[in-house]
C-alpha cells in the first residue's frame, strides 16, 4: 500500500512537496496518505494480549481512495507463555494456603521396595445418567471410588521405602467452564459447576496421598498433563505442593514436562499420558532422555494412560503398559460401544530384582 508514494519520497530525499509534484497530487494528500500508512504500521505492531502471538493481519481498503478503513490483527495462543501465566497465577494463589499437619511415619517398612499406583485417567467431573449411559456417575462417586481403591491397595501392598502415586493424566474431565476439550472442541458431559469439580478433585488427591503416607516411608506424587486437563493438571500439582509443604516425606512433582522418570536401583520408570507419542517410540525416548539411568537399569517400564484399556507390550529393553480407568463411560463413549474393564492396580518393584508382585482392585469390589 502506498508504494508509489514511498518511492517518490525516497527519490526526492524526503522532500514532501517535491514528492507530491512528482506524483501529481496535492502536498496535503501525500501527507494524509503517509500518516495513514504510519497508523496501519503502528496497529500492526501493537503487542497482543499476554499469552497470545501475532500470526498475521487483514486490512480492509476503500475501493476509491485506496485508504485503509479497518484492520484485523490475527493472533494465536502462545502455549509456552500461557503455561508461564497459569503457573505464576497458581503459585500466587496458593501462597496463603495453610499446609496440612505432618503425617506420622510408619514404624516398619522395606526400604528396597517401590510401590507404584498408576491412577488411570480419573476424569473427575464426568457426568453420566444411567438411562443414557448405563450407570449414574458424578464427581462425588468418582472421588469415593478412587479413595476406596487406594485404601484397599494400601492395605494389600507391603509397606515400602518409596511409593509413587502416578496420576496418568486426564485427572479432570474438563479444563475450563466451557466444558469442551481444548484441541478438538468436543462437548463434554460435566457434573455441575467447574469450580466444584476442582474442589472435589483436590480433596480426593489429598485423601489418597495421606492414606499412602500412613503406610509407606516416602510418597512421590506425579500428575501427568492430559489432553482433557492441560491447565488444571498444573493447578492440581501446585496446590498439592502447597498442602504438603510441611510434610518432608511427601514429594509433589510439579514439572510441566510431558515425560516423567524415576529410578530406584535397577528399576527405571517412565510415564506420560500417551496422547501424543506412540508406544513403540517410548523406549527410544527414555534412552535419549535418561541415557545414564538407562545404562544403569535392568528393568525399564513405561506406564501410560489415555486409552482406558489394559495392554502390555515388550520392546527391546523396555516394556510399555497402559492402564484402565475406574471412571464410568459418558453417553458418547457408551454409545460408541466402549466396554473396557475398570480397575486400579499397585505394582511392587524390588530395587535389585524388578517387579515382584501386583495387586488389583476392580470397580465391582468398591
């Protein structure tokens, strides 16, 4: 736009009167066009809202004068910056949260044992109506089922030196009050208010963590980021960190990385939600991300969620295992014919000989 005017101005060494004569227009007309051009440039470079990035502009020009009438600045989500904003906001919001009193440590435990409880896709807040989906389900039932499962698994497993509560992702069914998945925009069946669901979810995890800390010497909590809760999963981790800040035996992993690793002797565990990476690619990712740990380990395992069914694949040097969920099916999944079993498991590893036992709690037992 106004390329001829800029060329004329350049040819006349910035002399507007000479440039106007060269173009055969009035000096005031040239000045007006140049001012219009500066306004457009200024609008184009205005910083978008924090958390967004400019990806292009669209301008509407007057058909007769050629002057710009309107301009739209196109933006897209700056995911990394939004993650920083959410993290900063969560940390600020929970600074006033009072920590829970210290939990009494168990007197006896086997320090060479590691108990891992993969919590498969809880989908707290999922709503189901029995006449439509075969079973009534809501946030309260979800929380009670998961705590009851943890309670039974804690009773049946041996007292270990370390226990991992591994939330495999999609802890919350919806990430916003829109009740839609962020990437695909699928409408979700959600139980009542979003804030209430968040409150129930946090309380559920607090109860589960406390119960595990009563039996095991050290408890590590990891919350994978799922495709249903990319933002609220971060909020969950930071909130739990604040609640248990005065409990040195409890560690809340707050890393926003999609991959998590933990080594105990010759055992190396890795976990991710499973929505972005194929199972066959995970062994190579582990070897690249944790080359030293990979070399030192003999027993290497990936634990993933997302698919809601049980599977175990053995690749060269590593197994990849997916886990079921305790959550009921919503109307859409029920209508599509999904009928996978529903349970939660505790897998016990020995630091020198690997996996030694496994315990299971089915939804029918709760």
